[in-house]
């Protein structure tokens, strides 16, 4: 029979509460008491039951991480740095990698929700509106790294300062004597010029099950000609009507198709 916290407490000559504090990062406990508890636990071969502990304290201390495009070296470096910080904070990590379609993370996130994770971190991965709503309902914070998303309760985006970075690079080139490359180079690395701002805004669940996506133009730039074909393909995948709403920089609707 596996040793229990009660066995450790009796061997160390402390209370069972002291045993719990000894295995809780940041808990208030005297150094000598903690050392005595850990020594007794090692002698008995005791390991705390994290699942039972999560039920008693109301949190799992597990952070779910979904890593998109795992072959990208920068994503791996981001994951390694995140893992080190979470481990230092006493958190456990459950990790999945995804490639392919936009909502490939959904099936893994549904599994993570079963473990009552304390938070969800998506590195270059997206959630469908359905799974995002489930996360909000479960009050699980979702953090997007390297992905832009509209401000939504329980959802946070963390991205690089692309515009500032491009401006600094361009300024450096000018300082080195280059002139004609400045505008072209700055625009090339400005995410606002290269990635359209498109978000799912409405889903008519009780009606015709139509889906509405919104494109907010940056500096009044329209979508490329391929947008019509992409919209038709999205309609085929969805199986119902998909509408594209276009807005200007202020958010005012200027067209629907």
C-alpha cells in the first residue's frame, strides 16, 4: 500500500497540514520543518497526489499549451522560455502540437478542458468560436501568442511590436546611408500591410446557421481578388451561408457580400 501524507506526518513528527505546505510552492513553512518533511517523504517513498490536491484547493496548477507550426525555431524558443517560467512558478504543463487547418487546436483543447487547466496558451494557433465560447464558460483564461484577436473577455493577445521593429530597422538603414529602400523595407515588415484583419463576428445558431466574418480595412486597402474564391470555399466547408462584412478603419460597415 502506498504511503500517505498521514504516514509522512507521523514519521516527521508534524501535522498533516505541514506536509501539505511542504509540497506547496510558496507556502508558509519553516525551512527546517520542510526539510524534515521532505526527508521523511523520501524515506517512505511518498509522492503527493496532485489530482486529489487539485480537488481540495480548487485549481489544477496545470497550464495547457498548444504549439502551432512546431518546426518554426522561434516558436520552439518561445515554448522553452514559457516552460521555464511556468515551472519556476510551480505549474505543470500539458502540451500539444498542431499543424494544418486554422482550428486544428480544437480537438486538443477539448481534451485539456477535461483536466480543468488553470489557463490555456496558444502559440501561433487558433480556436474556433465554439471552443472559445466553451473556454469563456469554464472561466479559463486564454492567451494567444503571436496571434492577433479582438479584445474579448477571458482572451488576451501577445504579439511582437512589428511596426516599431520595422521602423527601427529602416532608421538604421538610413543612418547607414541607404535611402530608397526605407519605405519598401518598412512596409514589408509591417504586419498591418501583410495580414488582413478578419474575425468571425456572428453565428446564427437558432436561425439559418449562417456565419458572418468581418474584414476591417487598413488604410482602406481591399482584400485581394482571391477573397471571393476563399469565401466560396469557406461556405462549402461550413455547409451554410457565409457572409463577408467589410468595415473601414473606424469600424463602420461599408459593404456586405
